[in-house]
């Protein structure tokens, strides 16, 4: 399947009458146009391409379908992210803790919280890289959806990670569910919102880390090994380069976990700002968020060894083996 059909049929799942809008940087317009032509043929509705330069809209191009037009019945959004340049390490002498564009460029700002502002139409964010798009296997959504249902059925309250220098646990609050896989709107319409739909994600109790955490982090453009020791939610020891410690000095909440992301052979602990997906309830203000939720403005991703083991303890105190040597058992 060519990538245009993958995006229109498997990810966005376009139908006749869908009005697709594509947001893209100017240098990637050609890719957007190819997708738009394929989409217009399926929806029979003009596709709008919003062209941006460094994030600012500079032009709007309409791609017309051939033949009869259909009535626009619903809206669909696609964002093509520009290719990220390989970034070299930041010189410590150049580091400025108030340089937010720099921190964002290196992936150290957390995602803004939407709270009650839910997107009510199908949407997807993808890289503007044909080689990466060709690697997407949308059929894995079925396996991921099953895995999420299975884990949530265990009503997890505690996750324990072990192996390769790790022996730590994180608590999952009662109001949290694991999310990922297929996104479903209230109308029942489904879609996949990124090429990483197979990641299973859940916020954790930011004050619950206990034990030894060891992994790899890219801090200010420098890859480094990190060993952390937690005791009852408090960081008591840290073996890491100066760059790591400089970053965590920006905010003490960056020394606490925010959420986890898991798939076969890839297990990530995000320190700092958490994600709202999976948290039960509606909140009008960030101050109303539960105490377990990490509201840091900053983010730091720690990748655990790929052959990690994971056990889950449910609210019924039943302990279940979830992952063995990096692979989910269900």
C-alpha cells in the first residue's frame, strides 16, 4: 500500500463528504499535494492545504476533486510535521533557562494541556518523511486495542519494572486508564492519530516512584546514561552528567515522573509534565487537577533498556506478569 492510501484509508479513514484540511510547511508542499489528490478522489470534496513558513500561515491552496462534488458533511485535520534537523549538543556556557524556544526545540517542554477542549473531528499528526511513513503498519492497531483493553481489565494500581539495572515501581491512580491505539469520537467514528498509535500511555502518580531507575536520555542534544534512586517518591540519588542536573534544576517537579509509554522493545518514562489523556473527569482549570498529576512546564524522556520486565498489581491485589524481556505477553 502506497503511503497516500495508508493515510487516507488506514489512518484518517476518510469517507465521502469529508472535508480534509492539511497543515504543512512550505518545503513539504509536494507531499501534501500528493495526499490531497488521493483524498479528494475518495471524499469528492475539495481538500484545503494550509501552507506555513516556520509555523505561520502564508498561503491556502485548494485541491479540487475530479468529477461530481459531494456535500461536505464533516471535517478532518492532518498536520505534516517538518523533518527535524539533527541537533548538536548545547554548549553549557550557552545554556539559558529562560530560552523557551531552545528548550522546545530540544523536546524539553511538556505538551500544553487541553483539559475540556477535546478535538471532535478525526485528526492526525505525521512526519513529512516518506521513508518513515512507509514503515507504518496500521494493522497493529487491532493488537494494540486488545492490549489496552486487557491491561485496563486488570485495574492496575502498581507497575513494577525490573532487569538491566532497574528495580522500581510506579503507582497508577484509580482515576487513570491506559490509552493509545484507535481513537474513537463520541459519534463512534474511529481513526489513528499518529504513527505511534501502538504506544500504550498512562499518567502515573508523580509522588510514587520507588527504587532504582536506569536508562538513556537525550539531554540538551547529548545522549547520556542516567541512574536515579527514588525513595517513597523522592529522588535521593542521581548519577548523570551535568546537563541532566542543569535541566532538573529548572523545576523540582522535573525530578518526578509524569507518565509512561510502552510498546514492545520500547519503554519510556517521561519526567515532568504529564498528559491529560486517560484521566477521568472534567477540569476547568489546571489548579483543579488531581494531586497525582505532574503539572511541570518541562519534560525529560528516559528510555529504559529494551529487555525490561514489567509486572502489574491490580486493585484486587492480584499480580500479573505483563512484559518479559521487552515483549508483552498479551
